[in-house]
C-alpha cells in the first residue's frame, strides 16, 4: 500500500502466448492491479514484465515441477511488490533463468534476481535491473523498503558464483544501482542431504523436493530488517542429513 492509500497487487499468469518461445507450454508475465478505494474496486491488469520461466527454461524434478540444476527443490520465479512509505515508488522483484541455458531440451540454470521500479504508480516501469548476477542460482527474492531511509532491502536464496550443493540466504541493501550484499544465514544449507522430502532419484536420492515457499524481509519502524528463511544446516537424527528449520535474523 502506498502512502496515499493506493493498494497494489502484483501477480503472475501464464496467458500471454506472445511471450512464449517455440514449444513453450507456459511462460509467465507479471501484471499489476490497483485500488484507490480500499479494495472495493480494482483497475484492469497492466503489464509489468515478461519472464523467462517457461516449460523449456528450467529442469524438471521427480515430481514434475521446475527445479534448479543439481537440485530437486521445486522453485518458481515469483517475488513481490512493495510501495515505498516515503515517496510511493514501487519496487517489484523476481528471479528467472534468462541468463542461463533456457528454451532448451536440457535447460541449465543460472537464475538471477531482477528489480523493476515505477515512480508513477505503475503507469510505466524501468528494468529489469540485474541486482545479483552471480554465476550460480539466486531465487525466491523478497523486497521491502526501510521507512527511516527509503532504502530497499532484498533477501533471497543464493548459490553464489557457481552451482554447488550449498546455498545461503543473502541480503542486498541500499539504493537501486548501489546495493551492498551480505550473507545473513548462520551456515550454508545443503538441500542435497535432506532429512525431509527426499527425492529418491538416482544421483540425488537425498535431495529435497521442497524447501518452503518462500522467504521474506520486513523492515520495522526502527529501520531494522527482519528476515525469515528455510535453513538446512542443522544435523538431523539421520547421520549426514539436515533438518529444515525456519530461521530468523535482524540486521
Ligand atoms: Ca519468453
Ligand atoms: Ca522461455
Ligand atoms: Ca545467477
């Protein structure tokens, strides 16, 4: 909700076939609807951005869901929208595989986090701005605005420079184009050695098919970022496998 009370809802759908590459069975776009009367009535949807997250853009896991290379976790491209409480600027984040091997029979992920910005209530947008283009996967982004400064924070899962077994929860803070990154997880997660949701497929027997959808950041009135994410770093009752815990941090 913007400082003038306008409500903004962003959502994905698969219906814009003009964005699909040859052979796609689905591919998402982000749309926006707004309400200026507290949700009594809503605008028609307007286009924000097309995504590279279709049926030929990600590997498929044992459950028939999109996943990341070397993992079995179900993932998707979704992020969120937030309106700055200080000046009403809209920020929308998502992650997709436009910088990986996509529209292929054998997609290889290098998903990245992107930011869309609107300074006129969603009438027009700038972006996608690449905010973390590291060579491994970055996914499940969430953005919020620090009400004391107007700066943004984006939390997301992060495999870093290359796609090994481990990932962390990372945080970008600052202004668009001048974001600084810190790792907020206490220890790296290993979703290939999971106590729960084990895929049971050859070469990835103990890979988790689910790691929680999604992770989140919310700034308090004190300007501190409150963050939650799923962490798979704590040894479980089965040797070598890790629990899935909900982890919280303030920064
Ligand atoms: Ca496309
Ligand atoms: Ca595609
Ligand atoms: Ca990446």
